[in-house]
C-alpha cells in the first residue's frame, strides 16, 4: 500500500467548514475543521478506489490569490 501527501485548503463558509484537495478536484465539508478534513479523507479514498494514485502532488507552497472577473 502506497501513501501520498495531498495538500488541501480549509475555510469556513456559513456554519460549515469546506476542505478541498489541491491536487485533484475533490472536496467535502463538516461542522468543524477536523470533521471537514476527515470527510475529505474519506472522499479521497473513494475517489482513488478507481483511479491510480498520482506520482507526486505538484502543489508546493500554495498561496491565496484574488482574481477579478468582469462578465456580461
């Protein structure tokens, strides 16, 4: 069994915490930060059941950035 370290971000949105993996498009939520991360771990385990594990997560030193979008 292989292990891989996947970077994620957690933020509070209303009454819940959202946890999102940065290497793959998987996220989850919970009432606490700890619960959101546990739920994300479960979601990632399900995601990788049918997918091969990535060789190495390429996300290093993530930063939060704002992007302004104008649309009609």
